[in-house]
C-alpha cells in the first residue's frame, strides 16, 4: 500500500505517496502513541468530517497529546487532498503520532506528526457476501475494561486485538469477528458497531465502554426518524438466538447485513434493508437550498 501514486498530506505539506515515511524509532510504532480516523467521501464531500476531526482531537487528548492542527485546518487539508487526488468517492485516513526524538516509555517532547491519505475503497466487505449478509466468528479476545485501556480513544494500540481477532476469523472463512466486552456482554465487531432486531425494535449495546461510532449515532437517528423503537442496553450473547436481523455499522462498513454470528443465524429483513437505504441517502452531499 506504500507504493501507490498520488500525494499524502504530511505535517502541513503534500508529499509524493511513496515518500510519506516515518523513522523506525518512531514512538508511535514502539509504544502505540498513535490515533487515527476513518472517513468516507461521497460525491466529493466527506460525511460528518468535522465530527471525525473532533474525534481525532479527542482521541489524542485522551492519550495525552495535542494535535498541532485545528479541526478547520484538518477539514481544509482533507478537501484539498481529495481534489489533488482526483477522488470523489473515497476513504480518508488521518493519523497522528508521537515522533522519534526520545526513545523510551516517556516521550514528553516528541514532535506530534499528522498525516492524511485518501484512496478508493468501494466496499469494506466483499460485495457478494454483503448482499446476503456477512458471517461473523466470535472473537477470542474481549474489548478492554475502560479502567484498563482508553476505550473512548480511536487509538492504534487498541486495534492489536482487533487485528488478531479479524485474522483468526478470516482464517476460518468468516468475514469478521464479534467481540464481547470485559464483562462478557456483546460489544462490537473489530471495526464496526452492531445492531439487532426483535419484533420490529432495534437493540444495540450501550456504547459506554467502546467507540460510540459516528455511523452508529447516524443510524440511531435514522431509525428514530422511521419511528422504530431503539433500545440501547447490555445484551447477553445467549440472547442472540432471539433476534431475527443483525447488521454492522461503521464508516468503512456503512450498514452491512449479518447472516451468522457463530451458531446464531439472521436474515437481512425490512429494518436492516430500510436503514441501509436511508444511510446511503443520508451520506449523499446535501445540495445548497438555492439549487
Ligand atoms: N468500533 C470500532 C472498533 C471501529 O474501528 C469503528 C470504525 N471507526 C467503529 C466502531 C465505527 O465507528 P464509525 O461509525 O465512527 O466509523
């Protein structure tokens, strides 16, 4: 992925894609002092861009560092990047990390670097699997207790167990894995939130111990607009047998129907497909009122 053409915004400048490198003694690489975002542009406009850049700032603050660029500056950098890359529908990846001046756990005075890359990424899951619902494994690892890890930060370090879980699932033929929380309740997938349907009502785990996804919040709004009752609560794994529909939400995953979680099966139904359509409509750039 480091040999593509184009440019990457790197510490305030556009550099050739292949030259956007870090030193091997980068603190973010050794100690996980790194946060990132995942955004999507539709029709040339990043959906909820400001919310994503605010979350990037917040993620860094939780890890104890401050980004040297404002939300406005990051918004403008992204917009210019899309133009320079000639991208209209794209995935956008801002990342921020502590640099390489000091080596050791303490790195108080290391430079904070920020980069933004963008590329075409039409579908997070294989389109043919997505249409009939993806299959999820149950992860061996659990999401960490908020008293153990900064679970509200989109911190690179928290993705170590996600990658282990996703690889294990893929090696068994699944598309992804569903993870429980530290108390054994249903939490989220390795890069997306999860929803269930029972008797026309939407159930989703309370997002007080993992990332409250921007897509999750959007889908909750869309469901309420449709008059669907939404119940945010602790969900026990054994309750999965009582749900008829299941789907994932995330910037990359968008709204993705799920057909299996371990031994439990689901069928993409009216609510999943309705919210999938609503989400696609919602992310389209809004035309100015005068048009
Ligand atoms: N949980 C995790 C672990 C994620 O990586 C993501 C993707 N950022 C989400 C949930 C969904 O968040 P969002 O809808 O803001 O993309």
